[in-house]
């Protein structure tokens, strides 16, 4: 039994592995291979950028919760204001829920677990005319989403031990399958590094950083942070300082394997193009092609089934988390109704296909991510900032103006409103928000100083 301030190394490692399993989703495995493929000879610089936003920032997001001492997902954004907190947190839950992350699990499961076998047997995936009239381009995807999201719905209605048990089995299995594939790539690469493409030729580090947004893990880190803090406190650690220390150690335990896997997948993409071809933005097809090169059809079966069954509990967990959050503000609507609406919406969105879904998500992530990054940064100085709300407000405001413009540009480059009025540093690299964030921070500190005076 501990003293209320300490925890054993074994328990810390257990919490770290739990955090790793929360972040290690099958849906995120498709991004590093494409990054490596496009970055080519600049792959390692791009991978470092990806690891900063795809691993370091999510871990820092979890740690930020320990500095706030918050027990809800709105703890950080409340520093800006209640209305902002509700609106922004709702947007983040919808982003990691029915808008993008939930349907993406279905798309990834379909692309890796079903499409290779449809192609193997020469099945025509185009929809008949009556389905095309409803915007459904692929009849197998339509059929798959009905089955997949029905299972997700059933599981989400009974959140808890069953989904947790599935996760505890499938996470190690997925880790093992990916690990075997990566060892094969490391010991016998299929080819060599190719010439970098587009932005990866000019600024691979920054491009890799913004590509890490696609994991959406930094958005989810606030929810995961609450889970980790609870897990630490449940083991008798009550001292806030010691909670932070355990969280830092657990974060390191989670970060190391996550970084190794992402780096390995990036390398996989970088050295495989000459052997399997260029898959442009589709990391799922690239993974399938590489697995087939090493292990044949058997490899595709094992990889496909593992990712398929790993995606289902992830989607169920997201549906459950979103439903519980929104039910807090709409208690008159039952949990079951929320789950049904979110799952149905996800099934509809999934039918646009993986490539289109990723394309639609980029503008939203370009808007949300910079705001979350500055909120995480400010959280580590929360004790120093205290009740000086202006610091949070002006930093977020200035950041949001530029990140909103970045989101518009991601939709259409002609919508660059700010670019027509001024030139900001790092705009081409997708980090134009950095200077305005710093200006907002200085302005907020100055206003707070004069208010105090």
C-alpha cells in the first residue's frame, strides 16, 4: 500500500501502457507511410516533425490536465470563457466523433480488411444507378458501413468492461502484427529512398508537423488526460505534484513505443515506393501492398482482420464519449438516441470514402489544432497566470483568427483573406499562427498588468 504520494514503477508502467493503448489506434497507422513515401530522401526530417505533433503534443495535452487539476474536458478552454468552452469543446468532440474520427475507423477497416480481397476476386465496386442517385459510389462500402456501424452501435450501448476487454486483447495483437511487418522492412527493405515531393522538398520538418494533425490525438488528449489522472488517483496518489510526476513518467512510457511505430511506418513508406508504386494519399492501400510483398495473401488476411477488429471498439468508445458529453447539456435526450444519431451520421459520412474524408478533415484541423496547442502551452503556466483571463483570451483570439484563415485556405487557396492584407512568417509552412499567438500573449499580459495596477 502506498503513502498517498508514491506509486510503484510497475504501476507507472501499467498506466503508461494504458495511455499508449488509448493513442495507438488502427486509424492512425495510415498516415506515416504516406508521409515517408512523399518525403523520400527527406523522410527522417518529416518524421521528426510528425512525431512532434503526433506524439509529443498529445502527451503534453495529457500532462496539461494534471497541471490544471481538472476533471472534465472543458477544464482548459474554460480559462477563455464559458461560451467559448462549450462551443470549442463541442466542436472537438464532433471532430473526434461523427465528423471525422468515427467514420475514418470504418474507412480504414474497409480499405485494409475488405478492398484487397474484392480486388483479388475481381469484384466490381461501382454502385448500380439507383444507389448512385443517392451519392453512393461503392456498393461494397455501403454494405460494409451498414454492418460495421451496426456492430459499433450495439457495443456503444454497453460501454465498459466488454469494450475494454476487446481493447486489451486487440492492442497487443495489433502491436505484434505491425511490429513483425516493421522488423521485416528494417531487415529487408523493398527499395531505396526516392526524391521528395512538393512541400517535403522545401520544408519537410514543418510539413511533417502539420501532417501529424491528422492523427487528431492532441484533440483527444484532454479526454485521455482525465482518464490517466483518475487512474493515478485510484492508486492512492493524491498529492498534485506527485500526480504530475507519475503522469510525466507514464507519458514517457507511452511515447517511446508510439514514436518507434510511427517512425518505422514512415521508413516503410519511404523505402517501398520503387517496389509497390506511388499510392498518393492512400496510406491504407500502401500498407496492404507492403504486407502483400512480404507475406503474400496470408499477410493481408492477418493485417486486415486485426485492423478491422481493432477499429470497432475504437469507434464504439468514441460514440460513447461523444454521447455522454452532449447528454450533459441535453439531459432530455437519452444516451441511446445520441449514440444512434452519431453512429448513423458516421455511417453516412464514411460513404464518401477515405481519401475524401481526409481531405474534408484538413481545413477543420488547420483551424482547431493551433488553438489547442496554445491552450496546452498556457496550461503549464496556469498557476502563474491565475485569474488573468485576458492572457488566455487574447492569445486564443489572435491564434484563432489566423488558424481560421488557414482553414479557409485549405478549402480554397483563393480564400486567403489575411494574405491579401499582410504577409506573416511561416505562412507557406502552415505555422503563420505562431507570431500572432505570441503577440496575443504579450498583449494579454500587458492588459492584465495594467488591470492589476
